[in-house]
C-alpha cells in the first residue's frame, strides 16, 4: 500500500520505473562485462566495482519487478514466502554494498597513502579474499535473519504500508515479541552499516591529509580524481539510507520516507554505473574498444 491508488500516477510511475530498471540492468551488466573481458580494467578498483554492480543488480531485481506488477495490474497481494524472500534479498544487497564500499575505500587508501606497497597489499588473491569475506559475512547475517523471521508469528493484519517488504513494516504486523529481534537488528546495523561508514570516513581523512601534502596542484587533482567517483557513491548511498531509517514509515500516503526508499532501491543502482563511467576514461575507452570488436 505504498503508492496512491490514482491510475494516471501509477502509469507514469510504471513507465519511469521500467525505463530505470532496464537502464540499471544494462549499465551494471555492461560494467561487469567490460571488466571481465578487458585486460586494461583488471585492477583492484574495477574488480570491486563489478562486485558493487552485482549487489545493485540483486537489489533492483528484488524490488522493481514486483512493484511494476502492482502498478500495472493494481493487484497488491503478495504471498508471504515471496515477501520474506524480497526482504532477505534487500537485506543481502544492503549489507554487501556497505562492506564492498568499505573495501573499496581501503583500496583507495592503499593506492594513495601506500603507493609503494599497493601492488603487494592489493594483489589478486587479496582482492578475492576481501570480496569473499564481504559476501560471506553478508550471507551469515542473512542466515541469522532467516532463523529469526521463521520464529515470528503473523496472526493479525496483513497490510504493509510500504511498496516492498522492508524490516520495520514487517515487524509491525507480527504478533510475537520482537524486542530481541530488534536488538539483534540494531547490532547488525551497528556492525555492518555504521562501523563500515566510520572506517570509510577514517580512510578518507587519511587520504585527504595525504593529498594535501602533495605540492603540485595538478597532481592533487589527478590523485583525488581516482577516488572522487567512490566518494560520490558513498555519499549517495549513505545519504539516502539515513533518510530511509530516520524518517517515519507509517501511513498509506506517498510519504517522504517512501520517496527516500524509492530513491535508494531504484535510483541509486542506476546512478552507480553512471557516476563511475562519466569521468572514467579507461572505462569509456574499454567500452569503445568493445563496440569496435563487435562491429568487426
């Protein structure tokens, strides 16, 4: 029940979401393909970029198709197992992206603050190990959530005042005591959302202090440009994420909280490949080379 029941509004939103969904899938799949096939892009930064793209594809695929169905048909019913699966997929993408963005900030810190040791610190084995650790930690959290959700009882209302099955709207429908579950969620958020943010901020404080020591202004700009895309994505990601969980998510109207959630789950996965591609000459060059190979 997250959207108004106005038919014209639903059709406009359906068209917009369909275009964004197709653009997001194409953008992220292009990045994954380019990094996988181009030797020039086989660096730690682009390796982790493909991991973030995978996370974005999981996120938008979990949310948008069902939203499109609701907007097109007007049928707002969703089976309970599908609702839980959607929530777990959303959580999986959320936690994995937090960890992957943290790993990317460590990569940028190593490249700028420890350039002589960068090749040994961030070799292929280290990159695979960090990515595997990020996905493994996320998967362990999801397994814990599966156990916790399976212990909840739902015996009352079945109306979710949101456009997808998020955590707090689900807990509002449960007849069980959710205090322990909410405590566990608080610990998870502190560990996998807030702590990574602190590590990212710390990394960029050290990066900026290192950049300020460079005497040449042109070299400063060049060095900072290598991490500007990542910093932009972090600001967008955590900015919208804080908007989701700070603002209340109650009521049937198209609230500001719903708008923030829509921006995070739909627009952010589209912006990530755009942000990384616009000012990235290597990625653009690899894309042009791929087009030439296809033309031949």
